[in-house]
C-alpha cells in the first residue's frame, strides 16, 4: 500500500463520523479501559488512595483544566488524592506571576463615554449639542459638518472590536500558560453562565473588567460573585438595566437573574420577575463604575417569592439564595460543565446540600465533585465534547507550549468552529455538548488542527487584524486614484471622479472606511508566531525508538481513551511508510513532518474531540 493510501485509511474514522452525522457520533471506545466501570456512577463517595493513579490524574487535569503533558499528569499522580485535589482547587498558593496583564492600546478617550447605541443617536446628539463623541461639528457652511462625529462613531465600533479580540487572545494565552488551570476553566464557565457580548456592550474596557471580576470570584462565594455581576457595568449595559426606572421598569435584568443565573425556568412566576425588576430600578453605571440612582429607584413594597417588603436588589438576591432550588440549579450547571450531561436527581440533591451547607462557597462543591467516584466513573470519562476553545487550548497545553500561537489566529479558528470568546451567541451562552459537533464542524476541527501542525508562512497572508473589508478596500483604492469622497464611495464603478462632492451632512460609507483606518492607527498589532514545538524531540524524550512506540506515546499524550487496535496499527504503518523504516533512527530525514502527519490524524479523530 502506498503512503498516501495509508494516510487516507488512517483518516477514515473522521470521515465515517462526519458522514454518519451526530446522533451516533460518540466513539464506541469512550471511557478508558483502565478506569472503573459503571459501578461508580452517581456515587459521591470519595475515591481512595488505592484508586488513585495516572489515568485518574489525567482525567482530573482534563476536566478541571485543559489537560496536561504526561510529566504534569505523572507529577499529580505521584501525590496523594488529598494533595492532588488541594493542588487543583486551592490554586491561590501557586505563583502565577508569569502571566502578564493585558497590554491596552489606549483606544478610548473620555469623549466616548457614554458610547451611543447607534450612528443615528450620535448624529442626533451632535445636531442638538454641536458636539458628540468628543468631536465638534464643523462650522456652518463646511462640507459634511457631521463627518467627524460619524467617523468617530465608526472608529469606536472598529477599535473596540479589534481591542476585544486582543483581550480574547490575551485570555487564551492565560489559559495556555497558567499554572492554575482551574482558575481559567472556572472563568470560562462563568463567562458562559453570565454571558455578555461585545456586539452590544461595545466597550472592551467593560468586558475586560468583567473578565477580571469573574476570575477574582471564580472559586469563591457564589453570593459575592452574583452581587458583583449584578453591579458589573458590562452586564448592566447588556441587559438594559440603565433603562430600568421606577416609572417604566425594564424586565430584562430581573428575568435573566431568575431564569439563567440562579433558579431556572418553572421556579418563579411572571409576577416574581416584575417585582424583582422593580427592586433593581436605579441600578446603572457611569462608564466603568456602578452607580445607584436613588431618584429612579422604586422603593415601594414588593411581593417576591412569597415574601413582602420594600426590597432592593441585594434583598432579592438573598431571597433567591434562600430557595433550595437555587443551590440545585447552580450545582447542576457546574456538574454538567465538569462531569457529564445526565446527572441523577440524587447526585444533584447531594451536591446541592454540600453547596448550601457551605453557604454557597464554591470550593467545597468543586472538591466534592473532583473527589467523587462518580467523577471518575466510565460514563464520565472521555465522553464530553470539547468546546472549540478547549480543543485548541488543550492541544497547546499537551504540546507543552508556554504561549498561545497566533498563527493560526486563535479567534478566527474558534469562531469558525462556533465559539468566539467575549462573543457568546446570546444571554444564555453556548449550548455546548453535542451542539459543538456537526459533519461540517467536525471537518473544520480537522482543518484547524492542520493549521496548527502545518502553519502558513505569515508573509503569505499578512496580518488578519489589518485587512480592510472589500467594500472599504475599494474606497481606499479610489481615494488613492484621486477620486473625491462622493465618487470613491459610490456603490458601482460608474461616475466621474471630476464630479464635485455631494451636498450632504456626512457620508456613511466614508465614515465606515475612516473608522477602520483610525482604528488600525491606534490598536496595537498582534505579533504573529506559530506554535513553538519540535515533535520529534518530544517523542524522543519519551524514550520511543520505533514507529510503534512513537504512536503509543502520541496516543497516550493526546487521547483520554485508547484507539481501536486496527486504527492504532494504521497509524504505526503510516509512520513507518513515511520514514521508510520501523525504527525512528537518530537523525532520520523527514521524521518531524512524518510525526506531525500522524499526530494530525490523531487530532482529527473522533476520540480526540472528547475529553
């Protein structure tokens, strides 16, 4: 068999899975043969020292973080169970000074607060006040008097979008480099729970502030986290609570607090939503600061969840936390994120009891989950579809990288797979689970892994954060040819460049073009670099001397479940064909490329999509 034929045979599992669709997609081998079987399902009893070992430690790092190298897993396995869980959960004792703060581009100026919700609103303010977004309207008789304001509005949109992507890349870098993986994993969990998107907030500063708030309270007290989020400027803007005033209550804030953040559908009434919303009237923000506007607050009596009083927002939170269903709802969501989708009622009741008895401290809940036999039972191991973010971050961590590569672009890769950090699809966050996988996205996952292992030369594609969309690239080209603004921004190619500019207050398309240009001048360029690793060195350091041993190391390093014997043999034969020997040799030409080709097949496999 030729090497190319063997390569396609090795790729067959992902092709079969793609054609089969998603209903029967989960690989039959899910669950490691070295881990306990179904007897531990729904058993919250703590595992013992006799149970602890490499496979359980690997599973813990996979779920409580983003996976690890064999050395990291072995180091955890060599400790006691109590020490291992303490190392993961009580991460504050671990030095994280290696992680850098976000390097801001300083794209914001005071005149941009508060940023208008639309171009029309920016123009309305400019007409009324003669100034908006820190820009003066041009004197009467000037061409396009409102153009500076329109340019500034589009600059704000573009600069914030670009800077938000830089924040997302910074966060991805933290996930890859952090010595405290649970801290970032919980921050990611809360980002999906308290979902807030740049598409509406339009202020990277608020999203960065929220990200830091979620990290600060990641494994602390849920009450404190909830109160902090309820006062968070990004959330206040995202859920329109600035419009929630005593004469005209807005129910968005109160509804999502009950439905998505604390209790879940069916555990409150529409009247409870209205009364909770009244309690949060006057909760607003001045730019990055929470502000309570007493004049807009409804301090009248309220009826909420069977209690009466002149409640404010803090009172509402306390009443919610007093409901047993709240602990069950939050514990259930944490369980589904870390363990599996189908917890029994008994399991959730037991975990909720731990949560409530700890007065909503999160660490006792997490410790109970990570210590439980249920967490390590067969249905809980290698059965969770990795989110796009986890897919990439876990790949980088298993390669032993100390920073996230920017070739390929992290944001572009995960967005293509359905998950862009700081851009959840709606207030409910990402659905997760099997929704991450379709025939199309499964193939795209393979493509994204190819781009990591065989990256493009940066000179061949330039900087993705400096490209003008086609419509604005044409404007730039026409302006360079000497056309005036009117002709340069015409929809078609017709029109003489000799025509005078139209008599208009502003040109929207030109404003959009100028927004990009100004943003590119201010937003710092993302340095472009590919993943820094040498796979041949990694394999040799494992002690592998043959094609068979090399494949076994790659499988052990990257998969939480063993490959079928036939699939493993295909990989061994593929590697042997590509290097022309069953022995790796000392300086065999092409070994790096051959190993990357084999690893590509591993990373494309259905088994690798599971963690």
